[in-house]
């Protein structure tokens, strides 16, 4: 049983997105990405089996697809196949928790 | 690509814990439990392979183990094997998002 405190990884950088691997096991990988206001998590995909969830725990911006964008704010969650293009654009400082299963 | 809005499942009941299955696939199952102030999510376990994560998105209380309790508040996360006894006690109205991989 492992407790993780997300207020301990609340770091942003003007240079690049900060990321913290919170957990990595045979079952899933959990990563906290802190995306500064204006920063872009580029749309990407991996040609493998599996899905990811992405929950916004702070801030707002957009969930991105290949040619789409969906408003995203605290309390919004995205679920998609790992093979489907996905990204994030932050309007304000934005924190997301990504869970990938099975882990990449 | 599926967007889930957690502010649409913010329901509590004085009778029992409310739960909403947000996603269920071959890879993981994601459930929102809304535990009213004073309510108990009893300690339990399943004798199967896999892990779960539990993130507190609102409120505070305690993560419970067999003979243990750990303070839990918004932004705290628990990761444990599904086979390890786990539960939650809510001090205030408390919302948690549980991800189970592989899904039960």
C-alpha cells in the first residue's frame, strides 16, 4: 500500500513540461504531467494495445486529437486507446494524471 | 476518445455510497465513488492479480488497511494490490476515482 501526495509534485517549468512517474508496475503506469500555461503536450500515439486515462486535477486547456480539440478543465477526464492520437494544450497552468494500462 | 465530466456525477446519498462506473474495458475499469461524510467504504480485498489506484478529488478522510489508517485528502492517491485489504472512511463528503487493472 503506497500513498502518493500530489501536492508534492506541483512543479512547473517555463522551459518544458514537468513529469513525475508516480507508479510503474506490471499492471499500469501512472504519471503526473504539469503543463505550464501556454505549453503544448504534442499530439502523439503509439501503435500498441492498451488504453490511457487522463484526469485534469488543476487548471484548464484542451484535450487534443488529430484534428480535434475538446475543452478540458479540472474534473474532466479523457479515456482513449494508446493508438489514437492524443495531446493536451494548457491555457492556464494545468496538472494531469495519466494512467496507462498495460504500462508502456 | 471519450470525455468524462466528473462534475456530472457529484451525487451523495445519506443512505449509501454512490458509485458510477465511468469506464470499463479489457484494460482497466474506472469508478467514481462518492462517500458521504461519516460513511465507510469497508475494508475488503479480492484474491486476484492486479492493482488499483485511488485518487481523492474532493474532501478528506482516511485510507484504511487491515489494522492501519492513513490520512487522505484531496490530491492524495493510494496504490495497492487488489489482494491487499483496503477501504476508505470519509470525514467530509469525499469523492474518489478508483482505477482497477486488469478490470474485475
